[in-house]
């Protein structure tokens, strides 16, 4: 059995937690791997491989940082079909649910195979001119070039008109992303196991505008209205921006695969919502 470690070096200073994890894995006769993107890491018993080889050789992946670390790594985990467990060194931890003090017990259970996999739905987004295509674990966001004035958007579901929005932007979020930007914009918190997506407007200029939840088998089409004075931009999981010219269309639907999260109990998501979101 081999576990790939992906530390966030700005949070795990000196790789202190990574070294502790490597030592615990060795106690259970588990090979610890690191990609060669950490060339200066010298940790006894840890094998360094080229990044692609490291993902292929691993049975599971452990991220050491926060939710952002797991999000960035999650796309590689999907590509190589590897389940992931996040060790939380961040402020919240809805995805990275293993706290540092839980490492001995949870790594023991990982070694014994005493865990379950929870599939988290993802989004696929593409421009209708086929110039851009991407996938998201959290959300796809469309927003205006500036916040000086709102933009106009039209939304269709499976070809049927849904509504027009005058707002700073629109968020299409997965259940995983419902506790992120969408929540800050007034969207609902969704069960991570639900096959749905939520459309949440950002600072809409209409007091009656509400977030809308759609079945995951729907296809949403977002149109940057031709009357807009500025270019709009689309981004997935806060990644590279794509320019949507006035009148251009973007489609969003469920991705054909899911991110596999390692979980040790069904209540982990609800524990995180109650203790990390509602009480902070």
C-alpha cells in the first residue's frame, strides 16, 4: 500500500506535519510518496517520484493544508482515479476533515481499510464556441470585468428560459461548493451526496431574486447579454479566467466523474457544518 502526500508548504512550515504523517504511515508498513515538485524535501522513508508516476503508484492521496490544497490536488485525483483525504491546517475544513490531533487514529483506520468513499459531484463548463472547457469541484462563476456597474445575464435550463439577472455575477455550485462562495452570496447549504447544482446570483439588483436548485442531469446555459458594456469572465474553482464577450454563451452540466473523498463516518459533513460554519 502506498500513500501520496501533497503538503502545502505555506501552511505546513518545515513540513512538520508531513514528517509526522510519514512516520505514522511507516508504523503501519505503508509506503509514503512525494512528487518531485518538492525536490528539497528530505524525509526518512519517503520515496520521491515524478508527479505522474507518484499519482499512478499511490493507492490513496493525503493533502496537508486546507480546503484550497485539496481542491487544487482534487483535479489530479480525479484524473488518476485516486481517493483523497484532507488533513486540515486551514481555518475551516469542509473538505479537509481530518484534524491534526486525529491523525494517529484515522491513519490506523486508513491502513486497516476501515473507511468509506463518498463521491462528490463535479461540474463541466464550456463555451459554446468550443474555445474553452473546464471542470469544477466547487463552482463555476461568471462575473463582470468591474464592480462599478452590474451586468445582465440570461439563464436557460435544457433550452427553456429560466430568468434574467442584473447582478455582479452568477455562481453555479456543486453541493461541495455550496458552503463556499455560493453560501457567502446567500445560497443554501446542500447535502454533499445530493445530485444537484445551485444557481446563486451575486448582489442581484432585485429584492425577489432567490437561488435556484437544479437536478444534476440538467444543462444550464448562461448568456452574457449583448447589451453589456463590458466583457464578462468565467472561472472554475477560482482558476484561470476565460473572457465571455457580450452575447456569448456558456453551458454548465454535471461532469461525467466524481471526486472520491475518504470518510470515516457519515456525519462528517454535518459535523463540519454545525461546528465550523454555524458556530463561527
